[in-house]
C-alpha cells in the first residue's frame, strides 16, 4: 500500500510550527512530484494543521518518501504509511482529528484540496479513491452519529465565546469579516445562524465585491478599513497571509473613537493581527490558542460509533485498491483471448452470411486453441506431482466446479504454501480429504 500521510498538527507540533510550515507550501505538490518516489500529492491546510497525502511508486521505500518530504518541509512531520495513513485521512475527513472534534468545515476543506489536486493533475486513481471514500464516510458519520452537534466548529465556538456582545439583541450587532476564503464563508453562515445580518467584508485582494455579492453582504473599500473597524461590534479575521493587516497604530486610532470594547476574533493560522494589539486598552483579542483551550470533548459514544463507520470504510477502500493491483494481469489475459479470437476471425472465409455449422466449427476451433496450452500444462502437472495445485489454480482462475473430476482422477489436496484454504476444498466431501490444508 503506497498511501502516505505527513502531518504537522497543532496538538503535536503547536500552532506556531503549523503556521511556519504553511508559509513554505508554494508549489509543494510540483516540488514533491519531481521526486521519482512520489506519484501523487494532495495538500490540506487548515487553521490547525498541514497535511500532505501522497501515493508512492511501487519501488519506493518508506525512507525514500520521508526523506523527500523532510527536504521540502525543512522539518519532520508525523508520518503514517499504508492502512494507517488511510485511516488517518478518514479520521481527518470526519472531524475526529480536529481542534474541535466533530467539526464539519474540515470535510469541505479536504474536498477543495482534492479538487485542486485534480485540477492540477497532481493526484492519481488510488489517492483519489481514498479521499472520495473518506468524504463519503464523513457524511455517514455526520448523519448517523451526534458528532455534528456535539463537536462544534471553530467559528461557532469562537462566536459562542463572544456572544455577550449582542446578548438578546443580535439584530443590532454589526460584524466585519476580513478575508474571503473558506472560513469567511463559514463565518457568514454562523453569523446568520445567530440572526446577525449587518455583515461587512473587507479584502486587500479585490475579491470583497464578488464575495459580498455572492453572500448578500456589504463590501468595504480598500481605503475604508480603519473606518470600518471604528464602527464594527465584532471583527472576524480569517485572511491568514502572514502579513498582519490590523496594526497597533490602526487600532489605537480606532479605540479612541469608540465608546465600547473592540472585539477581534483572529481565526487565521498566520495571524492577521499585529503583535501587541491584544495588550491595548479597550481591545479584546481571541486567537486560535484561546479557542483551543475552549474546545469541548465530544461524547465518547459518538466517537466510538464514528470509528466503527470509519473502520468499515477503510477496510472497503483498502480491498478495492488491492483488487486493482491485479489489473495488468487481467488486461494481459483479456488481450491473449482477444488475440486468439482475432486469429479465428482472420481464418473465416470472405462472405457476409455463415451457416450454423460454419459458426459452430469456428467456435469449436477457437475453444480448442484456448484449451490447448492448459491441457499440456495439466499433464505436466500430473507428471510432476503438482496436479492438486493445478486443479486449485484452474478453479480459482475460471471458477469451474472440478470436484467430481478431481475425485475421479483421485487427486488429493496437498499443503498449500501460502497457508490459505483452497476454494476447491469446500466442494470436496470431508471424507475424501486425506488431510487438512
């Protein structure tokens, strides 16, 4: 199994390390694909993790993959390989490995990461099959367990923490969102779920107008940010580009003009708020580290049920991937049959209508050609004492019930090297078996 997971996680590495790694992800997929051991890459970044999901080439070792990733990240993430990596992807999709257990935003982020990989042709069939299955399992977890209600999203948890701003009168509150990414959309939904409709959006990238139109908000012009800060009851920043947009000087000017406290939710992994803003009088700053401390534990029974769903999904997708490994052999077998068939077609006379006898004769000749080599190999197997192995292989390959013929030929089961039980043994009567496989 060539699936690999490399994770930099807030719980293990800390938010500062996650933020540092996220600054160096430009062209990470193309950089990793330049290594001969890497066949596919999907990159997932959230406010509390950076995950790289890869599929390695068949000849690659675990050391090859880990060395390539370490060179590109300049640090050592947490590695998982094979089925353990697939299980990790499923748990991430279901929100079991999040800062807030059960959060639903993560599945949308994984879906967008996968779509981006498809668009850039950086994924392959096996890795895509795993992620698609993980997303399906995530939906099943959400629909059949209570995690979606027990596990609150980061945005919801942060808004709950500052709900004193609007109290019993949410319709009077004004919110300013800085940024237009995935968390901005989730923030809009959460604000409206709390009956807050006076929402403004600001973006340096010029996307505020389009985002505002799509979500029926009010866009703030680039030069009006300070003015917007002065009048907003709540500022939610989820831009995360690594260069703080809310400065101390700006906030000092704003605070002097306000009559109430300026509350800022900084949900960006790479902070949007300049160091020191939280120490200014009249400012309440809540960042991801604060929210991490607030995250509740989800009910154990919901988690157990979710893990059962995930385990079934993992087993199914592993079986699917393993079953596809034999595809080249199946293709070669079909090509061989098609080649024999083409040869028989070439032998037919040049005419449009054939009699039943002519068709039967042609098919008979075709059948003889198919059976010719297996017949010779059967006699060779009998001569060398490998008749049982031959019957076992023929039954496994073609699914033919050869039990009566095996009894008539007095073919007895012999020890199978793999230690497995031959499918044919179930067809033979127990009293006919000389010994167990």
